[in-house]
C-alpha cells in the first residue's frame, strides 16, 4: 500500500529522489545514516523506556514506530494492534504512516509492506522523513527554509571562531571544529577551544561527541572514523546530529526569553504594589490627621476671658498658616499618585486599584469637606465669642458701677426708716419729719429706674452666659430684696407720720422747697457723672460721631443746669438768713433731705472735671476708628486685585487644558510656566494675610469696601494650586499613555480635536450621546440596533466604571490607546511559565530559583498555590492560577 500525500513547505519527493541518488553514489553513507538515525531514535525512545538495535528489524511490527511518533509529537496515535500476524503489523505501520501524512508530509513509494518486510532503504527513508518533519522543519531563521535556517544558525554561531567556515552539511564538518565551536559558543566551560588544532580532526570530533553526550544529553550519532575516512560525509546524518544541537541550545534561549518576560511582568507588579502601599499609608495618615483635627474645630466650649479667646484665635491662625497648607499639598499629591497608579495599571493591562474601605479618593474628599465645614463654623464661632465676651465685659462693668452707686445711696436708709423719733418730737419736728419723708419717697421713686436697670443688666448677663453670673445674681438679689424692704419700711413710716400729721402744723417751706429742687438736681448730677464715666463700644466713624454729637448737646445744657444750681443754693442761703435773722431752733441740717450745698457743689465740680475727660476719650476713639477705616481700605485694595487675578488664572488654565497648541510637551511646559508664575504670586497672598491679621487684631468685623473675605481668597488660592497640579498630572498621564502605547502626536491631536468638537460646553467631559457621536466620527461601527447598543454599553462600562454618566478626556484617551496598542496578557505569561517548567502543567520552586532573579523567584513561590492536578508531585506549584491572578482574572 503506497501513500501519496501533499506536503506544506519542504519538497519531500525531491528529498526521496536525492535519497536514492545518495545511496547509489556512496554506499558508505548508508552505514553513517543507519548509525545516526538509530541514535536519534533511541534519544527519544528512551523517554518511553525502550531502545532499538536494528532499525529495519525493530520497526517491522510498527509498535516502536508508533511509540516514537507519540514521543516526538506529544500526541496520542490510534490504538495499536498487539497481534503477531502480518496483517496486524501492516495495520500498525499504516497508522504510523497515516499520522505522518496528517502532518503535511508527502510520502513517495513508501508502503507499509516494505517496512514490515524489513526494506532497509524504505525504512531509512521513512526515518529521514520523520527527522525532517519533527526535528528540522520547524527551524527557521529570518524566514528561510528548514535546511537553510539550520545552516544560517550554524554560520552565525560559529562566525567568531577561526578555522571554522560552515558552508554545507558535509565537508564543512570533517575537521570537527564546527561541532566544538557550537558547544563552546553556548557552554564555553565545557571545551578549551584554544587548544584545538585543525590538523587533528579525530581529537576534535571525539571531543565534541563525548562532551555532547556527557553534558548536553545528545547521544553519539556519528563515528569520527567514518567522517574522517569519507571524502564527503553523509549530509543527512550531519543535519540530524546538528539539529540536536539546535534544539538543545534553543531551549535555553527560550527559557531565557520566558524568564525575561516573567521578570518584566513581576517587576511591574512589584512596583504597582509598592505604589498601592504608599497610597494606603498616605491616605491613612491624612485621614487620621483629619479625624484628630475635626473634634478640635468642633469644640465649642467657650473661654471665660477675652485673653483666652484671643489665644484660641491665634491658635486657629497658626493652624491655617502652618498646619493646614502641608496637608493641602498631601491631599493634592495623593490624588496625583492615585491617578498615576491607575494609569500604570491600565497601561500594564492590570485591574484598577481599589483602595481599602474608607480610603477612596472620594472618601478623602468627603472627609476634607467635613474638615472645611467645621473650620468655617469654628472661625465664625470664635469671632462671635469674642464679640460676646466684649459685650459681657462691658455689661459687667456697667452692672458694678450702677450697683455701687445704688448701694452707696441705700446705705443707712433702712436704719433711718426704722427710727421712732416722731414719738418724742415737737409739732414742728413732726412736720419736718413728714416733709423729710415725702422728699425721701420722691428720691426713692427716682431710684426705681436704676434698680430696674440693674436687674435688666443682670438678666442680660445671664442670657449671654456670663461666667460670673452666680455672684452677679446674688448681688442683684440683695439689691432687690433691700429695695423691697425699703419700700415696705417707707410705707410703714409714712403711715405712722400721717397718723401724727394732725398733731403737727408747722413746717419750714423753704427747707421743703430746697429738698424738692435739690433731690432731682442731685439725681441729674449723679446721672450726668454716670453717663460721663460710662464706657462705650463703637465699630464705625459714624457711631463715634453720634456719641460726640450727643456729648456736645449735653454740654449745651450746662448753663441752664448752673442756673438751677444757683437757684437751689439761693434757697439754702435764704434759709440760713431766716435762721440767723429769727434765731430759729431748727438751724443746722435740712430736715427734709440729706443733700446739702457742699455736696451739690462737690458733685457739680466733679461734673465739670469729667466733661474734658469725656472729650479726650471721644477724640482718641475717633482716631482709632480712622485707623480702622484705613486698614479696611488697605485690605480691600489688595483683595479687589487678587480675587479677579485668581479667577482669571483659573479660566486660563481651563482653556489650556482643552486647546491643542503644540505637542503635549509644549502644553506641559506652558502649564509649568503658569505654575511658576502662580507660585511667584504667593508673597502677595502672604501680604494680604498680614493685613487680615491686623484687621482681626483691631477687632474689625466688616468691610464695606470689598466683597472678598480672606476665606474667599484662601479657598480660591487653594483651588488654583490644586487645579494647576491636577491639569499638569493629566498631561503627564497623556504623555505616559502615548509613550507606553506607541500613539503618535497626530493621533493624540485627532483624539483631542474629536473630543473638543463634541464637548460643546467646554466642561472637559462628554455625555453618553456626545461620546457615542465622537466614537462614530472616529470610525467605530455602532449601529442603532440591540447589538450596537450592547457594544456601546460595554464601551461605557470601560470608560465610566462608576456609572457617572460622563466620560473624561483621560478615560477617552485610555480607551483609544487600548484600542490601538497591544499589551501583555495572562495567556502569554502562562506560556512563559510553561517553557520554564519544561511543558509541565506545574512548576517547582527549584526551577523558579534557577531561571528567575532571587527576589522575583521568592515572590512567585510565596504567592503560587499548590498544584492539585492528577500529575502533581511534592512541591508542585500552580503557575496557571497565579498568571490569571496577575491580570485580575482571579484572586491572587
């Protein structure tokens, strides 16, 4: 039974014709081929635990032939026939020939009967066909044929060696130096090439054959005597032997390539893991600082003194100037590191980084927002507390003054009202006592307003949570109780005097008139002294001008008051004249009042002294308010320039981020120049901070000359720094994407132009429909049917994983880069591990340590799960699950 099959690359029919001619030309070649082919077959059959001695005899039943094909192909053939009959043998050989033919090999005039009959020529031809197909055909160097590729490989490997010139597979190998050069090129420690001589081919050949067999596991397929003793060694024997060297050494090259690929993948993974650890630590530290700071800002326990509250305000200013700015930088750097890490993960085809729970960028932004909310409320609370304490100090001082005046007035009043002098007094004395009591009642009524004022001030102090409210309340209660007692005693004495009034008739009208006029005048003087000594709080020039106007109006009433004083003193002088003239017994003190002319004159003189002091206090306060107005205008002039400047810079940065002027490097340089100019503007911000501190120290709480507050400027400045840093980071990530994916500048410009065209509101983001239109403009085929909608939904899940409904330019660039570039895959890494493992489904720790650098070998060993397959051995590791885990397709 003859087989006629079509081949693929090699013309096996021509090779069979050459085979016939070779045997006819030199029968000695058959001996060389027999030995070489036998050794080649045994090098594979020994893996299955068997050998052959006579090539045509041992293959006659087809069993070892089928076993040989299974070993060298790694595939299972049809089940062989175990019978001893000829038909069984022919069936087995046909199965082997059918398998060879299935590999694209054309077999000419080789039939199963010739092999079963032990035809040496056909058997050797068949073995040569097998060698060509399974050992030589796959050899290709620079797209050459198998034979030419193997020859080119030999020429390149031996080119540096003297006396070696490989031009063919026969006479170029007779001196043995070619074999020695191949071994020395790959394993220089096995042969001392410098000691070899071209004129000693026997030594050279035997050295190469012995070393190859001992150290390279390549059996002896040739005899040195046959090669030296033949004018032209057999080409097929030489090719078969040389192909064994190619496969032995190319395996090492594949292992090195596979190891390099794994090293590259592991290096990227290790670097990304370090970036993840750095992000986690920085995020934890920042969140911890925010956690510690917010309770401090939320603490609303007030201090009792202005000095303590001023210290709190100073601590808050230190926080804004010294403690918060570094944390602002850390927050910005954290966002930049996160974006850079995500970009690297996308470029290396890794799953996106998901921080630990509570440490997402959005979590940090929320925590930062809580911090700023507490911060704003804290500053407002501090200022309100300072105003409250200022008001409290003023009220407390006013309370003490009025209480002291009242207590001085009430001193001795109870004892006076409890006297029973009317029981032994004469009629004139009784009348005097009655008139005196009426004057006292008038004085008592005049003091009612002061008592009510004292109670109202005490109530206000309680409502404002004055720290010394208990003592104020106790003093106020004593005054009120005493006032009630005075009222009761006054009523009781009045009733007693009225009962005896009928018994008494004489009264000195002049004393009574003096008392009636002196009492209100005395109250007016006391009120004037109280007003002139009263402290005042103003915040504007208009308020101090109002006080000055009221003071001038008060001074205008002094001449009329002096006339009243003269009139009152005239009454007293008239009384004195009458007493002296008529020798009245009642001369001395006025029975109707305790007020005397000396007291009136003393208080009047006190009023006159207090007037210029009040003038000076008003002048000084007016000067202070003028200085405050200057500070307001000074702050407003700077704030009205800095505020618009910050807004302008924000708009310019926004335009730069969406325009396409020059390359990405040009845009990056332009942004960095902007960043430099912005940083150089910082001294003006610091100068404004200094003016703001002067305003706060002067207790200025409003400024009508500007709508900008220091908080507005601070927030705008921080947003400006964050925006320029984030924009620079986006451009750097675009450069990183372009360089890593091999995208040209023209492509990036095309992507940017398409993005900007559909970004009609210049927000830097595209809605779903805008993004879909942009993709269609770039050539994506997205039909208006269910399949097109499904494809678009898949794309949106990539560019908008958080389902925000918008696509940023960076996400758009990442998607377009992924569509136009190639990256490593889990299958490629898995194939590389399989090379290192020698085609096993598992790998051992020793194999990893032998092929990989120590740190990366230990990295793999620590993370690979034990292999659980049926062919597992002790210590077997599962490199397949490890490879898929590297790319997020399973858990690592």
